[in-house]
């Protein structure tokens, strides 16, 4: 017997609006809730199916993907026959049809339709990959959904959907699409690596929030780890502030490096700023406050042949050349594309705060305006190197 769709579970049509779905869910939930039907296993099963259906239909993105899968299944079950030629529609159509049947061409319409669907799916999957690689997340998701409407087994589109959800912080949805990707392409190493990291992150999260009773040792260890991370952050950030304050107190008079737009800077001050940025990047990477470097800055799995200028390296180049412009440009683009992530926000927030502190405390010798305008460049580069170093000590 065919599996019931979520729409059949709700007894609504696929064209139902979001309000209709929400209203229907409330009606069914009140009717089949276990508290209303104590001891009735049938009601419990129905309520579980209703909750699962609403988890998909109640979310616009999940519903779009689900509709694409249903459409592909319908096309596979009921392939559309190819249009008849003029010869077949004319008076000689019967004879032409008989000739086609005798030569075996009459048995080929379904493979032709399946092949055409696969071609369309690959075309939109490639567009989705390019858009994601360039940081255009909304367009990437739209192309991936379109690709899955032709072939829900397209592993590339499933992985891109997972990548977009990762950027948006929707880890459960990302894990779902990475799992589907591996079901359709078990040798996809990048999807497997991302899914394993998600599982490790989820395991640590469950470990940290382990309930008391039957697992007090685990809960104790998790609290110990939390306290250790908090201590590392406290010591790390305090050390950075102390180093900036120490530089301000001693006010060393080193010779200028001779660069026109930072005439008051010395090579020692530049190295000091790089060290501060690197130290902050190291602390945030080791404690898991920011994502891994390759996950954050090499969109598209680091495949540099995806087409167009990659978004990840563009962030690094802009941050190193003129940090304020890079920060504002990236924040604007990611807000428009619904791809802003807490990790990126923490990077810019940390570098900006450190730049302001250095501009204020070190303005006596090195110039407030110069440090405010260009100090972020040096701190940003140091932060990147610190994150790369910290990735070696991460557990995810």
C-alpha cells in the first residue's frame, strides 16, 4: 500500500495555505493528543504522524523541498508521453505509429523523459552550486529546490541545501539533507565530513545538557568542560586587554615603518596588532565560538572552479585590504541573502572592538584616525591565522 503523504494525513490539498495548515494542525492535535485519549495507542500514533507532518508543512523551506520530492515521484510513476509528430497527427499517423512500434521506438518515451528530467536537474544543481559559491544563498536554495523537483536523488542539490541551512544555523535541516546526499552518493566525502561534524556537535550539546539521574558523571564532566571553556575565554580576553594596556603604559618609541598612510606605525606595532588578532582568533576557535575556517570562508567545499569570484576568499581579501569596507559589504550582502551567521558576526565584532581599543589606548604615538581606519586590517589578518592554528586543536 502506498505511503500516505503529509497532505493526506492533514486531509487537505497540496494547494492549502500556511494559515489553513496551521488551523488544521490545531484541530487534529486537539482531537488526537495523548492527554485527551489516555491509553489509546492508535491516537498516539496518529498524533505522532500529525506532528511529523506539521514539522514539514509548517516550514516554508521544508515544504518546498517536500513538494519537489512529491512532484518527482509523481513524474516517475506517471511519465508524460512525448508529443506526436506532424506525420503521426496527420492521415498517415497510424502507419507511422505502427512503424515506430515495429522498430521499438514506441517503448522509449519513459527513458527519454527520465533522461530529460536528469539533465534539467543537473543544470539547476550547477546553478545552485555557483550561486552558493558566490554567497548568493537565496538563489542557491531556489535553484537547488528546482533541481530536486526534477530529480530528488540529485546528491549535489541535497548537499547544497544542507550547506545553505548550515549558513543559516538550521543544523537539523542541514543534517537531513546531508544524510539524503549520502544516501544517493555514498562516496561524497565532503557531505560525510560535514555530517560527522554535525553529529559530534549534537553529541556534545546533548552531553552538556545531560539530565541528572542515571548520568550524573556525564553531567558533572560536561559542567566541568563548560567551566574550563569559560575559564579559557576569561583568561584569553583578559590577556588581550592587558597586552593592549601594557603597550599603552610603556608607550615604546620605535621608528616608523615608512608607509605613507600609516606614517606613525612601526614594524613592532604591526607585529603587535597581528599577535593580538591571532590570539583572539585562537581563543575563539579552540573554544568553538567560531566555525572552522574552511566551513566559513571556502563556500562550495573549497572548489575554486565553481564559476565567478568565490565569496569566501572575497571576504578575506576585503578584510585584509580595507577592513571597514569588507565588514560593511559582507554584512549587507549576507543580510539580504539570509546567510548571516553568528560566527561571522563574532569575528567582526571582536576585530572591531579590538580596533577601537587600540585606537583609543595607542593613539598617543600611532594616531587615532590611522589606527581606527587601518588597524582592523592587521587585526583581521592575525585573526585568520589564529583561527587556522586553533582548528588543529578542535574536537569537531
